[in-house]
């Protein structure tokens, strides 16, 4: 980030300085050149009073002292020229270059020319004396002007070099100082341990970084909640696994010393049932872990016809319903969702298993799927004892079981699996009372 900031700031600074070079040169050079031009024009005007018309003839009386003063310059040579009507020579240095149609000029003119193989700057002022047109010129070589241009360039370059050095130091220092809060965040993160996730101090960071710190703290809270959930899950899973394992061990220990064949058969049957419950619990825990985000590869997701999934699993549900004389019916429409067919089957299987397990003998259980208002709907309706309204959210928690159904075996994972799968499909799951009121 520091390199990127310095690179971008240096690039913009460099472009600004490149644009500033001609601007500075123009701003410094032009006023100085204009001052030289004003002095040259004033020298030209100083010639005008020395011209008089005597007896109809032009006489230019220019004292030697005045001419010496005009020509005196420590760097350049000064020339002058006075021309009468029709560009008739009157006084001065002959041959000073004139612009075309000089006799037609009515306004002063400044221009560059070459005189005696040297560059000169010329000031020309047309002026009427007693109705006659005269032209007054002064010219000077450009040594002062060239020296001024050279000094201006040197001054501009030196100033810019100083500005570049100061700006570079300032950019480096300012960027480093601006990134100090990020470095503090880095050190704070580096010092964190997985068992002690401390939130970042949002008040000690700049305003621009505060949303990042807030989002990070929010992420830490979610991670902490997830870690706590995983710890609870592991603790509950260990507790749930310990009970059937303890029962199996007890039965096997008693079986070893049991001589009565009938009792031995009963103990074997109890052990088998305990192993089945244990197998079911492990299966549900694996299903739950698969249903959370990232639990299974996204490559297994396809366009799933829910009615086909229900038909494939219906045989096993019928076998469970028959001994309890449950009227298990299906009302299926073609409904497609994009997801994992195995997890969708597990979700529906857990709902049906709950309905069959908790409904009394001779109950009615109906499994439906349909499209409604652009949504895919899956329903499992039964006429069992129902779940109290205050517990309808709690039963979706892992390993939570209502005390009203403590006598019926279960792990408390079925509805948790259903909710996780529904969330994975961008859906939701809820418990409602059917129209029958039961």
C-alpha cells in the first residue's frame, strides 16, 4: 500500500511539475522582457523632442551627451535611426531593418530583427511633426535578454529541484505517517490468539479506516459466536454419544456373565437398538456438518426436482409409517431448485421422521411440494401434539429437545439440519399450525 501510494503521488507530482516548468518560465520571463521593451520604447520617445522643422526642413539636434547616454549599456549595443517622409534618412545608424510598409504605421511597434549579423530588438514609433510623418527607431542587441532567459531557466530548474526534493520527502513521510494506524492494526492482529479475539479499537483509527475496523470487529463477533457454537456442538455431541455407548458397554458386560439364553437375547437386542441409535446420531451429525456452508463441494449442486427426491425416499418412510398405522400421503407437483439432492433429501427425511415419530398411532401425515408466488414450497403436515409457540424457534437449535417429548427417543438434530439446508438454498423454514388446528 505504501509503494502504491508513493507511486501514484509521485506520478501526479511529476506531471504537475512538468506543467509547472513552462508556466514558471513564462511568469518570470515575460515581465522582465516587458520591462526591457518599456525602457527601449522610452529611449525611442526621447528622440522625438530633438527633431524640429526649421524653414520647412527637418533638423535633428541631438546633443553628444544625450547620444552617449542613449548608447551607454553595460551589456548591449544601442542603435537609433530617424527617418523623414518617404523614409528619408535624417540621423542615426543607417541600415536598421524596417518592417514592410513602415511609412503606413500609425502605432508604435516592437519587433525582432538582425542588424550587422547580430540579433536586435527594435522599437519603432511613428510621429507627426508639423503635419509630416517621421519614424523614430531604437534598437539594442539581445545579450541582456539572452542572459535573462538563461538565468530564468536556471532559477526555475533549481527551484523545481528543491520543490521535488521537499515534496518527495513530504510524500514519503506523510504516507508513512498516514499508514501508522494500519501498522498498529497489523500488530494488534499479529498479537491475537485464537482463544482470545479482542476487537480493534475503533476510536483510535482514522475516519476512513473506521468502517474497515467495524467490519472486522463484526467478523470477529461472528467467528466468536461460531466458535462457541462449535464448542457447544462438540460438548453436546460427546454427551449424546456417551449415553448409547455407556448402554452398549453395560449390556455387553452383563451379557458376558449371563447364563439365561432369553435374557442374553434381550441384552443383544438392546445392544443392537443402542447401536442403531448411535448410528443414526452419527449420520445426523455428519448430515449437519455437510449442510453448513462449505460442508460439501459446490460441484455436487445440480437442478433438483424435489418431487423426484421425495419419490425416491418414500419407500423407507412407508416402512416407518406402516407399523404405526400412519396414513402417509403425498401431494407432489414438479418443483425445481438448484442445490444438493442428497442434502435436500436429508432435510425432507428429517421432517417426515419427526412427523412419524411424534404423531400418535393412526395419525395422518401428508408430504407436499409446489410452486407458489415464485417460491418453491415443501410442506410436511401432521396431526400430532404440536410444538408450543414459545419453543418453535428453540427446537431449531442443535441438540435442543422439548421436555414434553423427553419420553420419545431423538437426538435434537433433525430440525437443525432442516434449517441449515434451507439456508443453503437461500430459503427459510418455519413451524405453523395447519388448517385443521392440530
